[in-house]
C-alpha cells in the first residue's frame, strides 16, 4: 500500500488550499477501510482531523478544530481523497499526512477513528504553511 500526498504549500490566513492523497496497492471496492487526514506541527502530537469510514457508507468525521472549515471528499475512481481547507489559520500550519486502516469499523467513535494508533499505512506528508 502506498499513499502519496500533494497540494501543500503556502497560503495566507483566511485563504484556501486543497490537499490530495492518492492510494495504490489496493482497490477501494474490494476492501473496507477508513482513510484519514492527520497533521503534525513542530513540537506537537499528531492530530487526526478528518476521516471517511467506508464501513458506514462513507460517513465523514471531523475534529472540532477544523469542523466547518475543512471538507474531506473521495474520488473512488481515482483512488484519491481530498482535503479542502478554507479559512486557514496560522495554527493550521503543519505537515499533513493521509493514512488508511483496513477492516470493518462499525460502531467506532470519532475519537478512536481519528486516533493515529489504528493506522498502519501512512503517506510521506505534505507541508502546509499559513502566513499572517
């Protein structure tokens, strides 16, 4: 399994960026999975910010820190997920990672789905910087 993120860069506060994560090595139609976006700022723990759970019909979860500003979507035909980030804040600056966990995930709460411990497959990350 390989995950490749792209789309990071420099944005102004209040601006927007769209990140992409393209997966290879598995076919989304053949497996149950959760695909998530995480971020990690210097000196801080890795934070789960959004995920899509195929076991729940593609239900999306968001961390409170990004809810209403970030939107996660998926293009299964391209094996790609996106993170549309709007109203960026300086505190959104971080390295953003996508990750995938395989298997049925029914009745699992948001906190656990956004916890990094359940994910075995990670991308290399893409840097997001936000200028004031």
